[in-house]
């Protein structure tokens, strides 16, 4: 029998559960999947997939930038004393 070493990782329970369910469909365990990942990493000399930030369409990118500008104080926004005041104004606009 080959010698083994332990790796302890922390992951949120829901992700672990979903991973176990996914890998069970392939007939492997999470341990098997981690071993496959590590062997692939060694074979390719790095992560076995491309790492990049998620890309969004132009409208979503603009909305993200607008939210950042609002949060950073670059765009002034109106505030309301209550939700009722907000909804009253919205009703007047219709």
C-alpha cells in the first residue's frame, strides 16, 4: 500500500455537500477529486484551468461602475426619511 499524507481544508458546509453530490455522480469522492486536481496541476505546471475575473455585458459593467461611484460619493443621490416617502415619490412619477 502506498504511503499517504493528509491535507486539511476548511470549506463551507453547503459547498462541500454540493461537491460530494456532484462527484458521486462520477463515482468518485471529494478526496479523489482533490487528488485529480493536484495531479493535473503537476502535469500542467500550474492550475489546470484558466484564472480570470468574470466578465459582464456592457450594461452590467456600467451598473457596477455607477454603484461604485455612488458608494464613493462621486454621484450624489437623494435620500428619504422613510420608505413611505420613497414610495409616495415613486407614485407621483407614474
